C-alpha cells in the first residue's frame, strides 16, 4: 500500500468494517473482462457468503474462473474545502482476494443463509426447502485482505 499511514493492520478493526458494511462488491474476471456486482452478504471465519440465482452471469463466470476480488466500505463522507481540487473522502474500507465456490449441500446452504440473515438482523431463520433448492450460495474463502482508512 502506497500510503502506509492509511493502512489498517489490526485484524479486529478490519473485521469490524466487514461487520458494519451493508454491501459487498464482488468482482469476477473471465477472458480479461472484469465484472463487479454489489451484493448482500454474510461473513464468518474468514469466509464471505452471498445468495444469488442459480443461473446467470456470476455463476457462469465463477465456473470458468473462481478467483475473485471483493470490496466493502463504511463511514464514507465527502470532506469539502474552499478549492474543489482539495476535496477528499473520509472512509474505512476492506479489499481482498479469494476463491469462490457454489455450495451444493442443502445443509451448508442453510448455514450460509443463517450467516447472511444474521449479518442484517442478528437472528437466524427457517427456510422453505423449495427456495433453498432454487437459489445458489457463493462461498468465498478469503486468501488475503487489507484495510484502509482516511480521515479516521
């Protein structure tokens, strides 16, 4: 990281950003063509979980190349000054890389749904079997991640 004074090294602080975030942007790449999408998510034990349709661009891309990148940010605010060229942003963010897999086992999918739902509501739930069977759960095993902050 070029600006070492902005780097977050503390693992707990990085995880606090993940836990506070509402959206995780997940990036795929196939044939040198990147694709990024904002998604609802859950996080537990160095893994991210996303629910999605069982067919579509995300599934097609990760089937071809399961290397992904992700980004989350929180506490974003524009900091103005007299000269717009001196404006900046306050933020805390996490960027990382990992391997993505589609979960196929129904019980694994239910556990992943619990992690996603708990991220937003703090409680687990019961899920209709038909819905669980129709959706896909993408699990990202995080290989590396870094935190960055500015203005905090």
